[in-house]
């Protein structure tokens, strides 16, 4: 449960590492294939609160797909997405 609220890896290593850790846990625990596409340059400038919101949204999306389904979940974080997020920082 603590991982869900705000994972330590998000605080210590950033959003990309947190998303990849979540993807690995989903694969190991539920055999759910989650693909994370991030660019470190894109997320470098994002404030921690924005990174937390993105992580929470991604986690909710993965959980809504359904554990154990054969559907792949792709989480892209591109320049375009980051620009939209920066508008709200």
C-alpha cells in the first residue's frame, strides 16, 4: 500500500524509475505487460508534484485495464505530453 501512495523510488530516482518499477511489479505479480516509454529529458524539468500526479494516473490506468489480462498497457511520456503538463505547473 505504501508503494501505491508515493513510492520511494519516485522520490529517490524519479518518474521513469517509478513507472518501470510499477511495470515490473505488474508483470511479476499479475502477468500484465506494461510498456513504459519515457524520455529523461522530458521528465527532468517536471516538478515532483507533477511527477506524482503522472505516476498516479498511470497506475490507475494500469489497474483499470484489469490484472491478468492479455492487453498490453503502453505509457508514453513524450515532449507533447510534457508540454501540456508544464502548463499546469
